């Protein structure tokens, strides 16, 4: 089982840009993007930022 676990405040990369986890509910992750907006993504579309460069 490929389960993604995200913690509040965790830095992530989404299809809309970088941001941090505001909440995670089931397979949905609410992200506060660096541009100031908040969006909900499928956990499959969100990636941990710790592997970046």
C-alpha cells in the first residue's frame, strides 16, 4: 500500500507550486501555497520538499 503521510507545517511541492501543509484529511491534503492561496490536492499530487536540490 502506497500511503502518503503529511504533517501540518510540512513543506511540500504541488502542481500549483510550493507551500506547506495546512491539513490532511484522508487522501486529500490542504496546502497553503507560497502565493498566499489555499488549495486542496490529492495526496498523490503532493510531494515532500526535502528531496529538492
